[in-house]
């Protein structure tokens, strides 16, 4: 009789073993509409950066406008994703002081021309907005340094990852016909899987 009781207790405990518990969403964020895709790997990590240089083969940090990205300026970018959330962090040094730059993740690596990085990376191919893309605008301090981190309540999809961070001359427009636009592309950082 005792053995049956123990077996019944073990069966009840194991009944929920295969269930997954969803992580809570950050305040003010709702799950994205559309299909939920879970990466097959434990996590995705992309990174890139360095001191900005003129476009060159295999350069990881490229400057397109030296008036807005001075000599010696640098950036470091990381993008990490698990099964539920994705986080991007940008740190810049020695940019123009007291200036706001737009910054977004893009679909292609940096290239010789600013447009080589392609369009903005979007979670769902619908429209530009801060919940469907990574808008990483930053304002530099008196030394030209800044940092920003954004977390989205969706995961990156293996095989369809962002490949660069583009820094724009202006802050990202949040209203009107040009939502998501941020002026000319002044610098770019290629992202690689780590």
C-alpha cells in the first residue's frame, strides 16, 4: 500500500516535468504577434567593433562621414538572444560631443558604400517601429562617449540575423511619413557570430 502511495506521488510530481514556464515580459511590453520561433541553439551572440576606419576589405568598423565620426572614434556592439528575449548594446567613444545619433541594426554587413548594409533588421516584416526593430539612438557626453542597451520581447531567428549596426546623422524619426528614418549613414559596424 505504501509503495502505491509513493508511486502515485512520483507520478504527480513528474506530470509537470515536460512543461515550460514562460518568462515574464518587461513592463510595458507585450508579446509580438505572429509565429514564435525558438532558436535551436542555447543562445545567439553577435559582436563587432573597433576604431572606425575608411571602407576597406574586412574592416569591422567603417566611417562614411569623417565630419560626424572623427578620427579615433570607436564603437563596440553586442547582440544576444535566447529563446524569449533579444538584447543589443552599443558603446561609442570619441564621437562628436553633445550630439544625438540615430542607430539601428541592419540586415547586411557593412560595405564600401553606406547602402551596402541594406534595410533595418525587423523581427516581423511589417513596418518600422521601435518594437519591431532595434532603435539604438544615443546622445554623446562632453567627451563624445555614450552607451545604450535595448531589450526586445522577441528572439532572433537563426539563419535570419542582423549583420551590422548603422549609425545615422540624425535621431530616428518616431512620427510622420518617415518613421524609422534617421538621415544619412555616417558609420557602420559589422556583426559576426561569437
